C-alpha cells in the first residue's frame, strides 16, 4: 500500500510540474532581444555597431532569429545591411533594394524614404523586391532578408554580434535609428545543435526521470551530491536493487531500482551535468 502511495504521489508531482510549465512558460525556451546603438550612416561608406550577448546559465542554442531595423534615409536603394554572429557567420539583410530595377523610376534602386523592417526568413515578401512607391517608410513590416538567417540557427548566441550598415552611392546620408536582434533560445545541453526537447522526442537522448533534460546532461545519478556520478553512486544504486519505494536511486520513478536506472546512471558517469 505504501509503495503504491509513494509512486502515485511522485506521478502526481510530475504532472503538476508539467502543468505549471504550460501555464507560466518554461525557462528552456525564451525569446531575447539584443540592441545596437544608433549611428550616423556616412555617405558612400559604412559603419559598424556591436552588441555582446553574455554567457547563459544553461547551454543554449538559437532556435529562430530575426532582426528589426529602423533607418532614416532618403534613398533606401543606396543601403546595405549585414549581420555577423560571434563565430563569423555573416548574412546579408539588405543589398541595395530595387537593384536591378524593380520598376521604380531611374536606375539607382528603390528611391523611397526610410526603413522600419523585421527581417525574417518566414516573411512572405522579399526586401530586395519591395518598393511600394509613395509609402513611407517605403520598406516596412516583415520582409525576407537578402540571404537567409537560417545558417545562424543551431549555434550558440554567446559573444560579440556585429551589424554593418552601409551607403553604397555618393549623394545621401542617413541614420540608423534602432536595430535589434531577436533570438528564440532553447536548451542544448549536449551541444549537438539540436534542442534537448527534440533529442528526447526523437529518442536520440533518454529522459528516464521525465525532467526535460537528456540523461547524459543531468545529475539524477549523483546520489551523494558531490557533483560527480562515480563508484559511490553505483554502489548506492546496487544496494537498493529491486523494489524500492521513493528511493533516490529509482531514477525513473517506477518503484523498482533496476536496469533502466543503472543505464541512466552510467550515461551520466563523470562530472555531473553538461560542461
């Protein structure tokens, strides 16, 4: 009776955790914005702005990314805009919109004023082909970048991000009023470029204790709390082998210390948690 009671309580506790995460959002997934300082855009030249993304407490990777840019300029067909991540991966957000001509009068690209754009791979229209004559700002809303942002997905956000803003033709100047990189970050404790939840769902990683963390990254086998899964923890598990109510060594919570618990412990062998 006692074994049934403890097992049921543990099952109910897990369900409660899941419901709370659904109600309040899990820290395993979040959207963060990092913004660059404003800058004058020199005529027929370029300016660089940087922002530092600090290290996170957990191993995080970029699941999705988009960029918001607000620029005042009397001829947006002069403008180029590039984003470089800390690993040196660079994408072109804008490359002289309307060049070659997309119908705007003249041969110098889109001739309207100003930009207020979310550069987003999922947008239906391309920034390069947009030039709605008479609209101000002439480029606005969600637009696809010149080259996709997708190569930055699956990478770490940590480090120095660089935004390069340039004016490619003499005669006009402008101002970068605001620019931010927005990233949805997810846990990637094993650093394989795949979200932990996806690894677990696909069966690539086990999660026997149901905590949402791949067992190879967790610390559920560190029974003595010394920040390592070692021989002492193995001995503790073996002494509890068999039916066991509410035992710490019952990693998967099925009321029995057995082979699956041993497998979970061995998968965590060494320093506790992802490094």
